[in-house]
């Protein structure tokens, strides 16, 4: 399972990278705005900085919603670095653009996916990644994890190469449940990754080991 961090915060990206388990980064316009990154030049420079920190794929989302605008913007983004994955919304023109990018060998991430039908369409168009938003489904009392399981079944039935990128991961249990189901990738906040480290018995056990060592090595 690949681990992506879902943020545009450079310090958090560095911290996850230093842990040695990071495979990539996902961003979106809201995450960029949260870091105060505005204006085309600043946004472009920020993507470049992220690509310098990590070795893996970096999703950069288009703002355009027409086929022509998505293609223009996506081609500009893809030229920045070969790590860039063009993130395209799950809309009709987005699917057409994903097919275009796929034919040209440009990596894509189909975002804002909330149903198995949408995921099937993204795979048919040749998306590199499909991003079902599990947290946002949970927020409205729908079953986000069940969507991951449905997509896994459909993709396995037909051998689609599109990777299931479980997005809108909110906490550590989401990561574990997605791993059990077989999501190819998860993208979540740094807190969800750090949460995997924690167990009280580890802390108690280490404290005892160190105390016993100290007793015998005064
Ligand atoms: C996916 O790539 C999105 O950036 C993200 O996971 C959305 O998460 P949220 O629902 O917590 O905003």
C-alpha cells in the first residue's frame, strides 16, 4: 500500500518524508488556500518545492472545468516535473480530458469520486488513480469503506490498471480498514500516519526495558 500525505504544508510533507514511508503527495485548491498559496506563479512554485521534497507522485489539481481548459492547464502542470499527476474532477469534460492525457502518457488522478459507477468510468478513461472520498461519505452517514470494497471488486473483475487512491482519509482506522480491503494507495493527514505508531503497551514496555537496563548498568 502506498502512503500519500494530503496537504500542501511543506513542514508536514518534510516530516512524513523523513519518517521514510512517504510515496507521494496530494493537494487540492482548498489545501493550497489553507497554506496561503495564491496566484498562478506562487502555486506553480509551490508544486516545484513539493517535488523537491518527495520522490513520488504529486497530485496538482486543475481549476478549469471545460475540456479545453483542463487540457491546457493539465499540460502546463505536467511539464513542471515528471512527478506531477494531473488531478481532474469527475465530470463529463474531466473524463474526456483523462482519456486525452492517458493517450499522451500524462498521469492523472480522477478526484471527487463518490460512486462505483464514477470509478468504473475513470478506469475506462485510463486514469492512473481514482480518488474515492471516504471521509466525506462517512460525514453524510454513507459507507465510505464500502465504496472502496465495491471499486476493488470491479477493478479486479476486469483487471483495470487504475490504482484505487483512498482519499478524504480522516484518521488511522481509515488507513487500516483501507489496507484490509486492498486499496492501492491512501492519502491522509500527517496525524493519521503518525497514529499508526501508537500503542500504550509499546510505551509501557519500552519504559520497563530502559528502567531494567539502568538498574543493571549503574
Ligand atoms: C483528495 O485528494 C482530497 O484532497 C482530500 O483527500 C479531501 O479530503 P477532505 O474530505 O478531508 O477535505
